[in-house]
């Protein structure tokens, strides 16, 4: 089977099974994958199946559809672990759903559409466009995730698609840790090259695979990070 995992601001919100050979993506509730955001067109993109292959196609949307960071101009085949980006949403094409339960409409800042019209979003830079030439797509590193347990903060699976994350009690942190005497910032996770590194800022407060660490360590697949009641499981998909 094939599935679409829907992330909003990197947080897993829902999982949709592709079972009818066709799935539309858009803002209206009649879509198989409904993205409630004003930057998303009413019917934005469509996923179709031909034989054993799936394809993604933008259907004249206002703000475009991006496959692995490149804007679509024609139908493109999908491979497992591909990322489809539509506004602030990331859709992951996967062969099996996450073992965690998706958080849906938890009030963590998801934009609720209150108009019928689509808002035009200005691009920061001109993106590469695929589908205009016969050239193949460039390769990309495997996706990285954090499975989050132990703190009821509304996050249970975090897609790591930014170069920096902070962990601590303060509100500005990406991952927050509660409890008395908890430091404002305890640790940081940074992308260096193709690898993520954990930097400990408060000695004696962080364990990696049940061992206290006080220095910078490179994270490997299936590493477990423990900070008070917060447990993070680092996963890398190749």
C-alpha cells in the first residue's frame, strides 16, 4: 500500500491511504487530502496511479506544487520518501504509515482558512522547475525525523527539515521541556553537512542511549535522547 503523511510546520497532522488510484489535494473538503490553508487552491494538485506507479501533477494552482524542492510544471513520478510541498504543508509519500498517532487540529498555530479566494504567496527566490526538460531530478539525502514522547506538547513526530532546533523550557524552543528548575535552553540540534549533531548546553541533563553526554555528538539512526521526561528517537530514512 501507499500513504501520504501530511505535515504542517514540520508536525505530523494526518495520514491518508492511497487506495482508489486517484487522490486530489486542495483546500476544499471534497479533496482526499484536504489542506485548510488560504494559500492552497481549492483543487491544487492530484496524485494518480498507473499500473504500479504513482504520479503527482499540479492542476493550475495559484502558488504551485513542489516535489523535493523543485516546482512542478508537468506530471512527475513519485518514489517512496518523496516530499511534496504546498505552502506550509509537507506531504510525504510513504509505503507504510507512521507507528505514532497523528495529531489533528490541536491548535498549535495551524492557519484556518476563512475565505473562498486563494492568497498569492511571494516566493523568496525563484525555484528550480522540473518537468520542462528531459533532465532527471537530482538526488537528495534521506529524510530525518524525531519521534517525541513524554511531554504533552501536541507533537509526536517531527520532520527535521530545518538546520537548527533548540530544546528547553522557554517558549522560543522548538521542543519544550517542562518541570521545576528546567533551564531555558538545554540542548541544540544542528545540521552539519548531511548529519545532525546534538550539542549539550547544560551538563548532566542529557542522555543519549542511556549514557549522560556533555559534549557535541553526531546523531545516528535509532539514537534515543532523554531530557527529563522528554524522550526523542532520531530516525533517518535512506
